[in-house]
């Protein structure tokens, strides 16, 4: 990794009406699967604490399952309900705060990406707007309206617990083809009721969730919303094919109460639409006026979805976009997975000491 001309923009403080951070760095949410029976233990608390000790501005946790029997796939994915799991998350919050950090849980439901028979609830069928997988295969019946309303309540309950436990914000996972995103995407949402229709109407599930969460957490608690164009099954998918469509999609979410948008891309430097250098976060900020988090292969020579080894690389392009205020915050994934001190090393000019990503780090809690 070459020395950057200046990295000051990365370490300017951030202040919005509901969230203040010491710098512009965010730990990206990354599923780890180190929580047996859905309970994050002392090792998970220490894992997040290490990032706070080394000056990460905001930590967003791995995806955590809301209170629904089919919310996750796997019995080592952390849950965000039940006494033991919530006590585990309380330890995480306390450890991060003790180290001077700030943290938000990512509230998650995997929807139709879950397979029949998956743990922790083998009998629970996957659920989605129309019962289709991301590949268009019919698996289960569409959710009834009452079932949709129960899911909305489960998100709101998780938001309430997050505030009670002392988290600094919440993030709603509306990206990558999981449940909320399945309502957005026309390939998986064929509904003809209030939760289906055109792109704007397909935001209704998310709108209901955001509003319900806002009622639980009050007006001053930050709600972050993560969305993406790409899906796990289709990296070239587009919810919005033009800036005009993106504006139509985002407006209901803004009106519902989103404070910060987390705009997930595979490579932060790639333009979202032809004719402009702005990435997805840049367009989202321009269209909504809301603060935005960008993300995608930061500090590494390979895109994050490959999950192979990758060398460190210059941050000049990132710093330039921050200086131009294209986006406000930048989420760092694999670089922080491998090296808890990544942010501190960058700040102190220790580029030569940064650890290159090795896929073996996926099997450990560094």
C-alpha cells in the first residue's frame, strides 16, 4: 500500500442531527457465525471491542435475527431476541462503549435465501413476499397480510430492544436479496395487495418497518437503512435503472424516517449510472440530502465478494471522494476482519504494517 498524499478527510469528525462520530470510518456488517445457539459470547464481545479500541468510528454488527422462526440460516448466527442472546448483546455494547466506541446492530431476516430444514428451526419454512427464491423457483406460499404485519412487529421489537440495551443506532438490512429486499425486487415480489405493484409500491413493507421502528425508538434515535442494487444471485441486478427511478425508490424511505442510508456496492469507486462518476452512495446523497455510508473493497486489491486473498492498496481514490463530499462515511469490511488495528494504522501513517486479507481470517475472530 503506497503512502497517501493525505488521509485527513478519513479522520474528520462526522456530525448529523442524530449521530456524532470521531471519524468517517465504519465497520461493515459481516456475518461471522461464532454465536452458538444464537448467543454472542465473550469472544464476540472482545472481537467488537478490539475495533473500538483501535478507533473505528462506528461498528455495525453482523446480521442478527429478528424474532421469527425463519429469520436466520444456521444455529451459530446471532439472534436479537430471547434472554440469553440479548444478554450477550448487552455485553457487546458495554465492551464497545468501555473502549470508547459506538455500535449499531444490523437487524436481519434472510427471507427466501433460507433453505427448508435449515437450523436453528428445522421445521420453519422460508418466507418471502411471493414464496419465490431469488432464482424464481416457487418454494412456499406467499406471506399473508397478517404474517407480514407480524414481521413488521418483530423488526420493531428488535429496534426497541436495541435502544434498551444501549446501542447507538440500528441498521435495517434491506439489501442483497434478503427479506426486505425481496419485497423491493420485482423478480421476487409478485404481490397484488398493498405490498406489491410498481417500484414505489414495493417499498411498502420497508416503509411499515421503518415507521414501526421509529415509534419504538423515538425521534432522536438514528435509523440506518442498508440497500443495494446487486443480489447474492445476481451481481448485475438493478432495482433502479436510472437516477429518476432511484429517487422514486428512496423518497418513501426518507419520508418513513430513515436517517442514514448505507449504500452497498461491490466496489466503491464504480459509478452507479452512465454519464456520472457518482457511486450509489453519491447519488443517494444527492437525491435525498441524507447522510450516506459507502462501501465496497476498501483498501484491498480484490472485490469483496470473491473472498479470496487480497493485497492492500492505496486509499487515494477513497480520500478524493470523501474530500469531494460524494459520501459522508465509508464502511470497511475485509480489511477490518483481518486487522483490528487497520483504522489506527492508517491514521498513524503505518501503511507498511497493514495486514493483507487472507481468507483464513473468515474462520477466526481476530
